[in-house]
C-alpha cells in the first residue's frame, strides 16, 4: 500500500482510508470488524469515522460506528499501528448529540464534549486527526452549491468565530487528546481563514480537508487545489464512486435491493440533470478498458496528486475487495485523456 504525506506533519498515511459510516445500520459489528481485518491485511492503516455515524444519522444509532471500532481496537490491540480520524458535528438543528440537548455548534464546550464522547466510544486516549464535519458558520453544506442563494451564506448572530474553534482544538492538541486538525465539507475561503488564524495566533495548522471528489464532481480542482499546492492541505476524498452511482447500478431509476439509495433514499446529490449521461459514459469507458467501473472510478481518485487519501466504503466484502484492487490500476496519460474528454462534455453534474 502506498503511503502519502499528511499535510506538513511529517507523518505518512496509507493512500486508502477505510470509511466506516455504514457500520451500525447497513453493517453489523461483526461485518465492520471483518472489513477492518481485510483492510489491515491490505496495508490500510487509516480509518475514518465521526460522532454522527452511522448514516443516515438518527438518535438511536448515533455513535454506533465509533463503538464498533472501539470494540475492534480492544480485541485486536493495534492502536499504535493505525491512524484514527473522527469528526465533531458541524452546525445543525439536531439536538440529540449533546447532553443536555442543544443544537449542534462548533463551540469550545461542544468540541470538548464531542472529543470526550468519541474517545470513550473508541476506547482510546487520543485521535490522530480530528475534523470539523461541516462549517459552524451558515454555508452551503458540501463541495459546491448547485445554485447561488445569498441567504445560504449570510452570517448568523450565534456563529462561533473560527479563531475560537481553532483555539479549542489547540488546547486539545496541547492536552494530547488529538494530534492533528482537519476540516470537512469546507470551502477555499474557510480553509484559508483557518490557516490565517493558525499562523497569526500560534494555533495548530489545518492539515487536510475531507470533501467529496469523484468523476461526477471534480470541483475541488479549482480553488481548493490551489490551496493544496501552496499550503499543502491535502484532500481526503470521500465518495470516490459517488455513493455507488458510478458503478451504473442505479441507472434508469434502478433500485437494487439492500443498497443505500434503495434503503434510505439519500442519493439525490447524484440524481441531478446530466448525471445519468455522465455515468453512462464513464461506465462505457471502463468496459472499453476491461475494468470494473468502480475500480476505474477509485483508481482515478487515487491518481490525483492532491489526494492524501481516498476514503473507500463498502457494505459487502466483495465490494471492499474490489475497491482495494484499485491500487493495481494505473491511470495512464491515454486513459486520463479519455476521462478528461468525458469531463469536458459532461462537466460536474453532481457538485
């Protein structure tokens, strides 16, 4: 397994990270543990979770994924050989993650409570990477809006300043409870503001941003890629196969049994105008190349120089084996040219 530098930390991480958000709903604890074992056997030492997981988020299963990982750690005793990342929930009306209940905000009080909860569930003394799951300020959640609405970006009277968020995280670094700081679903402006605050107030530097990136959504390649190049804030790419849509299994409205979109109806991001046409083109290219469409999609993400790690996810062992096999595929200049030709025609239909 290839390893890549994590920002400016001097630490290397596996180029594939195992995403875990299905554990606790779609996957049982035993299945989650089997996935971790298989990933570890293939050299994956980077595992990503969040206090919100499993997905879809709901009070009954909040924190279930971290508990599953914690039980694996207790049974296997491999904490010193893994890089473990989790996240504090971003701004949300959800109140069930806090005690006493209150809407999720990235305040010092809530950051501290979230970290303590995660450490307890994960049965560890520290987290290698701690990320803000979504901006505390009002902002479009995700990589890019599909349309501009000024109201989506208007400052809120109760938003926590970025300097205060970073100071709280900095104290946790000093206390040894987290090693490094990252962001998720963040913009170029937000990332640069965090970097400014770290440099001017001697706070920990943001090392990574976890955003969606795949063949249907290459919006990272504009402003965010410049941040990577100049500031070495790497991308942790989630949804490399677009929640399974890039396999082609949902084309023409198909709903295979026991799949995420069939079970939870949460795939609207990949059902926008133009997505089916783009998916057909990428699936056809994979067939032309003689590879599985999921392998081509995963291999493309891994091939990007700004990707620190690609966060793969699976609900079956066969899916996981397929995703892990993507390290064996090289995206040659000829293949990249064919991918870019489709991108030129189809653009980013699912930002």
